C-alpha cells in the first residue's frame, strides 16, 4: 500500500509539474515564478495520490488521470483520458493486458515532464548582478511606477476630479507635471527606455522579444526593485524584493485549470484579495527596504479593479478566465465604458489614499527623501484616442531642485535626470 501511494503521488506530480513547465516555456517570466506552483503541485499530488488509493490496483493511472483533468480544461483531454481508461479496462477484463499498467503510466508522465524540462532549460536565468553597480551616498530615493495611472486631464474627462490628491502631494513638497507624457504605450517599452540607452520602438513584440527585453532591463544603479506581479515587466539583473501576491503566471495556471472552470468566482475573489495584499506589501517596502534607493512597480490603477465596498468587490468578474487578469481596456474586459470609468475612478481614489499614507511614512523617516510618482502610459480609456495613450502622470518631490523635470517631461527620461542630479556613482 505504501509503495502504491508513493507511485500515485509521483504520477500526479509528474503530470502537474510537466504542465507547469510546458506553460512556463510559452511565457516570459522570471525563473523564480516556478517555485510556488511546483510546491503547490507537490502538496496537491499527495492528496490526489491518497484519493487514488480508493481505486486499488488502478491507483497510479487514476492519479495521473485526475492530475491531467485538474491541469487541463480542454474537453478533448477529458474525452481522451476516459477513452484510455475504458480501453485499458476492456483489455484487462479480456485477459489481453497482463501485469500492472503503473510502469507505462509513469514512463509516459516522465516523458511529458522531460519535454517540459528540455523546453525550459534554455530559459534558465541564474541569479545575476551582471551589469548592475551599487551606489553609495546621496539622499534616499523612492521611485514608484503607477501602471496605467491616467493624467489629470484624462481623469477629468472620465468625470473624476484628481485635484485633491494633487494638492495633497504639493502640500508635501511635490511638483505636479500636468503635461507629462510617455513616448511609448507599452509598459515593457517604457521601462526599457527608462533604464537603458537602447533604441526602443513601440511595435508589438512576441514572447522571445519580451524575454530579450527582460534581460536588458538591469535594475538602475543603487536601486532595489520591488517586483510587480507581472513577470514580463519585472527587471532582470540586480537586487529584487519578490512579489508576495499571485503572479500573472499563477493566474494563467489557475484560469486554465479545473478551478478556473468550475469555480471562477471563488478563484477571481481569491486572486484579487492576493493582489490587494501585494499592493500594501509593496508600499510598505518604501520604508522597510534595506536599500537607500527603491524602485516600486505597482500594477495599479491598471485593472483588475481591486477596491471593495461593504465587503464586496465593486466590479464584477467580467471576462476572466477567458481573458487575462491584467487586460486593460473596457472592450478587452468585456464591460461597458461607463463601468470601466467607474472602476478606474474607484481604483485611483483607493490608490491615492494608500500613496499619501506611504509618503508620510517615508518622510517621517527621511525628511530629505526624493520621491517620484509616475505612470508608464495613459489610462487607455478611449479606444479611438491615440494621444491619450501617451498622457502619463508625473509628480515628484525633488529637494533642492524644484521643477526638476521641466515643463514637458517624458517618463522615459526620469531615471537619467534623477541619476544625473543626485549621483549615480
């Protein structure tokens, strides 16, 4: 019985691990994103293996089959597994199948895993600080990227007055730049231009290009990056503080699993609860991180919309899991433009309060701190307004250098101006 249980657990884990690696090979995320899913797969395999013992001599194939059904939601997979079990049962009943089917099942599952390993090996990213250099001295710096934060004129167009937040920043020594813009409309392109001197266009990219961009994005000198929960916009070499919330890779695994199909509302609420906790964690790192310079990438106010009202989410689940958790526009989310505007206003208001609280904590600890809040692109509220895609938000507290970024600041130049002003070596 013990041997059968161990083999059942192994069969389930081989299938789940192979599925995770197969999907990892198709995305552009850090290698560290594999750790939690593989650990969860190991725990889940124990329960699958224990349950499979109820089938006695069929425990190993049953465990593998259940793992396949949990990992895949494709009807063809379900039909194929049922057909395989029926064929095996008929063969055994007629005496054409001698001995146990455990070994063939484990061999097939092992081959499935080996294929995933082979596909993933070229993507291995050992921890590296190549190209990164530290910086000593200078005032503390906190740079916060607010993904998709609309400019004040865009918010006004949506019916949301952001003057109170701007006034709150100005009372804390910030300059607000109402004409700020981003040259690019994709986060990865803005980041690449922000932290490198490479020529960057705004053309769409495939998975291989996203991986190349990640490798080029070295954490700026002296900074530690507090990682966002989206892998392809997480910088490459340099010191990092890993995200604690669910990542986009984990979200894809859940959305494509049986959980995403059978219990989408529960999974949606759990994912958003994790993202809310992660926002609080990232902002806490503004004061608790050991580094003198911190770069924080918040995936807000970018959808999904996280605020709660009376214990319930303001916005419905919309299109997930058929669409990604981080789709941005109202038409991708399959909601009305009015609902998108309502969700964005609620999200911005919530984020504003959290930001002011975090800023007050930073200033209580470092009265000379340099603090920059900026967005990587516009809010994307209007499908036909190309200019809106470039209307980014920028407010900065730059002691000794008021109006540091000029009258027509560009998001991609922020880091170069900061390092030139406050020292990069």
